[in-house]
C-alpha cells in the first residue's frame, strides 16, 4: 500500500496510508490528512488514485503545493520517493509497488473539483469565475471591524471624515452611469465601473442579489492587472450583511478574527474589504455590494465605507427600479403569451356544432384561467359516424392546455386507425402512459351512428354520463363500464357500452369542474344537483338541458371565482 511519511525537524515521523481513491490534505477537520497550521488552506491539496497510479494536485491553495521544490499548477503523477511540501510540512511519497518503467511523469489530468469536500458552487461572469465559500463562519467579533448603517451615513449631525462635495460628486457620477440602464446586466457592470473609479485602492468587486431562498451574482469585475482567476465570495459575510443590514469594513482580513474560518477570504489573501447591503424602498435587504483589495500596501478606511454606503444606496435604488421594470415586462409578456395560447386553444376546440339531420347538439366551455385542460370535440368519421369526446386533463393552466392540444391530435389519429372503440381507448392510454408526463386524462368518448341512433361509449375514469329518455326518465351510465383514466396504468382495457337513442332521448356529459364548483358557503354543487337540473329540462331538448344546468350553476356559485375548468356537452335525437 502506498503511503506518506512526514519529515520533521525533531527527527520523528508519521505515516499516512493512502487507502482511499481521494485523500484531501488541509487544515479543515474533514480532510483525510489534517495539517494544523494557520498558513495551510482549509482544503489545500489532494492525492487521487485512478487505478494505475497516484496523482497530486493543488486545490488553489493560498501558499501553494510543491513537488520536489517545484510549485504545482496542474495535477501530476507521483512516484516513489517524491517529496511534497505544504508550507512548513514536508512529506515523502512511498509506493513499494511503483513500476518505474511505466512512470507517467509527463502526463497531466484536470483537477477533479467534484471530489473535494466543501468546494463551493461557481458562477461565470464574463471572464471572472465567482466561487462561493460554503463555510458557516464564526461570529466572534473583531477589534478592527467597522460597522455602519445607512442612517448613520446620511445623518447630517454625525461627525464625518468625508467631504460633502465628494459625496455629491460620487452620487452624480453613479447617477450619470446608471441613467438609461433598463436591465440588470447593464446596471451591475456600470455600478462596479463607477466604484473602481471612485476607489483606487479597490482591486475587485461584485454584486449579489437575493432571489427567494437563494442568491445570484449579477456582476463581477477585476481591475486590469489583477491576475486572480477566481473571485471568491464568503457566504459568512453575505449572510451577516443581509441579516444586520449594516455595511462592514475590515482593514486587514488576514488578522480579523471574524473571518478565521472563511476560506474564501483567507485562501486568496484578501487584505482589505468593504461590504455594503443593498436596501430597497421598504428597507429590506435585496443584495450586497463588495469591494476588496489583495494588496498589502493599501487598506480601506472608515470614510471609504461611508462613501461606498451612500453610493450603494443609489445603486440599490437603480437595481430595484430595473427589477420592477423587468418584472412588469415579464408579466406583460406572459399575459400576451397566455392570450395567444388562449386563441390557439380556441382554434383547437370545435368552431361549430355538427349539422346532423335528426340530431341536436349543445356545448359549453369555460376555462378557469386563460388556458385550460378541459377538452371536447366533434370528429366526423369516414363511414359517416360521428365521434363526440369530453375529456379533462389533470390540473389546469398552461401545462394542461399543452397536453390537451397534443391529446386532441392523438384522439383523431386513434379513431382513424382503429375500427373498434375499445381499441381506440387502449391506444390512447398506451400513448399517454408512455409519454411519462406524470399526468392522466379522464374521458368519455362516444361514437354515434346518425342513421340508426346507435351509440357506443367508453368511459376512462370520467364522471358518468346521463341518459335522458322521452317522457322524463333519467338514468346514469352503468359505473361498471368505467375504466382507468387515460395514462394512469399500462395496458388498461375499456368496456364498450352500447345503447340506442330514440326520438326525444339525449346524452349529457360534463367535467368535474361543474360538479365540484363551490359557493360562498363552501358547499359543493355536486352531481345530485346536476342530475336534478337535467331531469327538470329533460323533455325540453338538449339546448334547454345544457343552458338550464349552466344557469343554475351560476346562481349557485355567484361571486365565487371559478375553481376549475368547466365543460358540458349534450346531444340528442329530435326526429
């Protein structure tokens, strides 16, 4: 087994077996080899085994990892006897099974960031990679930390070191920079350009906005000549600024106890830092603005923090306006899209009722939103028969409407491809089930032969149909003919109910949006009341039945918003 041995000045040594595919080295307790030295990064380097050999790679540590006195810039293979130096610690790599003849000394591999515990998520902003530190941090306080809130910065009675004319100039500068900006990707860079111009001692800056329970870096900039590839941000600092709504400044983060456990600050030697909360018109923190410096020769001062806080106020105002503008534009676009979708859906639904000698039709459709998931259609078959369908996609809204549009096409294809109605049901079920959308569709599908008055019907988990006979007799469809909803289970089968419509008879079908509508008292309209209204108008024709049910529903649910899509279709024989 390969291992590392430590080489100390006292002559004693420790042995570290390399018994895992990934072995991390650093000062963090989660590392496999813990090095208790403040100059060592939390996750400093790692050794990986790929089945053929061991590789050493640096993890963007502050002070670097050295192999045989050469600083690493990429992953390299290890061979027996190699010397590894991490700050003041020297280690020797031992691998008794190493084959010198197959030594891949000149090969390199990409760093396996996914294998490093604690490595943060990253966002690319232009050429800058902004990496978030996951460490929770310790709020221990600090003697050199400055705090300031917006009220203090604007208090005219407060003794200030900032020349008022400088404040005015800064506000005018950023106002000019932000004039005309109508998008976040324009506001962010302009704010940072202005700040880097105002603060010559700042090397880098970034803006973070909170979005619901998460946050997003909207802009990041490096001053020309600063060579860091990554701009690392501390969650510790971000959460502190957002919670306290106070600006903070540290003159030297390397000795500031507040950031002892924040690797994002320590590992890249951020020497001085200012963080300002961005507050909206309600006083809520919507984000943070940070400037920092990596040069030891410069440090931010309290007057810098005061000036940055005033500038941050103007930046927050601009960001809030842009956000509101974008939200309104998005809302308008969504409303326009929904109106277009409504027009498309209306075009999918029947434009006219069938004109069949001896038969009458009535239909009513109203979606709960601009678009809905209920569906009905009249489809003329090549042999002269008429298909009538009423269906309800689970849920309502855009997703249900899209599935309804697709389903309508599938219904027409299946009717043309299958002479038997039971086979139509099976094909529809198979198609929807195999789309794996996690949604199902209830449906009543009928085929009417206008020459004989014969009707064939299948029910896929839908509210039962109502059959009215001449003379006022009303019966409900036999529930034993109900099958599984379309797309609910694979290989579902559907029994076909066959019956005749005589003169004066009618068939009524509706979706559950009708029977489940509630009134102001929270009562459900219910199937018994639907049946009562059908009986009331059974001898007056299909149009009277349909209009009577809908009129009663409107009276029942007056002043209560429609909760679900609603569809009713009925047809009957008149001569």
